[in-house]
C-alpha cells in the first residue's frame, strides 16, 4: 500500500469509529453489581437483542442475569465447596438489583 492509501484508510477509520461506538450504546444493558466483603464487581449484561415484551425474551434475559450474578459473586462452576453466607448475600443483592433494572427496561420497551 502506498502512503496515500494508508492516510485515506486512517482518515476513514477515524471518522467511522465514533459512529460505531454510538451505535452500540442504546441503554439496553442491565448492570449486575456484586458486593463481596470490601470488593465490588460489576458486569453489564446486554439485552438489546431480546424482546422484553415476550415471556421467552424475559426468560432469556433472566438467565443471563443469573449467570452474571453468580460470576460477580465468585461462583465457580463445578465447585464442591458449599456456598457461604457472604456468597448468598452477594448473590441475593446482585440478582434483586439486576431484576429491578430489567423490569424497568421491559416497561420502557413495551
């Protein structure tokens, strides 16, 4: 490639990237926060591809939230260790907050 082609390509990408970033931001994320001790972890769960007005869409969104809640609270798949009170508290708080956010999104979408 010539220098001219590189400059044109770089200019095109510079102009296109802000549009791509704003296209992905549509406020259809549920943030799952897990508080374990002094540590807080957060995961954004996208539900933009789901129809929250349908039972199936809400079921799929809830499944994503359950997985994310386990993850932010330190659940390890296949663990033989029993769940601690700290994990249960973290999970309960994370799932309740995320489901409340999901309910708000569902009301906005319908």
